[in-house]
C-alpha cells in the first residue's frame, strides 16, 4: 500500500501468502480497503499502527492458531471483528469459532465469495457498533459507569441508590447524564446498547 492509499479496514491473515493476497483482491473488488498478511506478528504490528475493523483469519497457521491470535488481539482491542476460515472444518471448531472465540462466521476453503462478502459486511457493522459502545462507556465517570452497569441489569433507582450508598436524586442525575452521553431514550435502549444491539 502506498501512502496515498486509503487506510485498510479489513485484514486477511493466512500463512499461504498467495491465498491471503487472492482473498484480499476479492474483497477489494467489492469495495473494501483490504490488506493481506502471511504472519500474525505482521498483522499485529499493522493493527497497532492503524486498527482494522474486521480480520478474516485462517485457523491453522503453525506456531499460533487463529483462535489464539483472536483472543490475544481482543484483549487489546475488543472491538475488532473476526471471521475464521479453514480447510479442515469440524463441528467442534465451528462452535468454538462463533461462541468461544467471538467469530462472526466460519468459512470453509475454498471460500464461497457471497458468504465471505456477507460475513465481512457483518463484521464491519459489528465492529462499528462495538467501538461506539466502548467509546461511549469510556466517556462515563466512575460513578456513571457503576450506575449504568446496575441499570442495564434491571435494578431500580432505589436499589442502585442502596447498593452505591447514594441518594435516589443522585442516581437520577447520573442516569440523566448517561442518557445524554449515549443519546438513548429510556432503559430499553440502554439495555440494547449494552448488548451491542443499538
């Protein structure tokens, strides 16, 4: 990529460099700014400089597998979406990809183009929502975060006041500040935001 190129929002990771490049070119044809990598450490260095929104990652890559790489990267960036791919699909791996490792989809090689494109679009949308949520929550004061976490668990103002040893009026003030910062309209939208549905 040259300096004038748009910043990539999608990364493709596969220890087969030709395959990584081929999938990246496919995504570029669909309008995505994409970069290909053949080693996790190269992707990690690029991600640190300019985070990707979605990573399409092979699972079996020698020293580190795609699941372990996803877990490591998510510790630093919980808002990055993962789409896993493999030539050796198993039901157990598919369940792991979606449930345990936070993968949005699990693609079998050779990759079906429509499913890949759909998975990447879902990943980009998911990442945008997650990063918005994290940015909003990061703007909370410590007390606002405590009130927010109890609110979305379904506690009433009185219960929150009792738990935090503050007045109901103070809870109401924090609740108003939370609603303003999140641009939500009521508890249902706050709960949806906490679940990544807003």
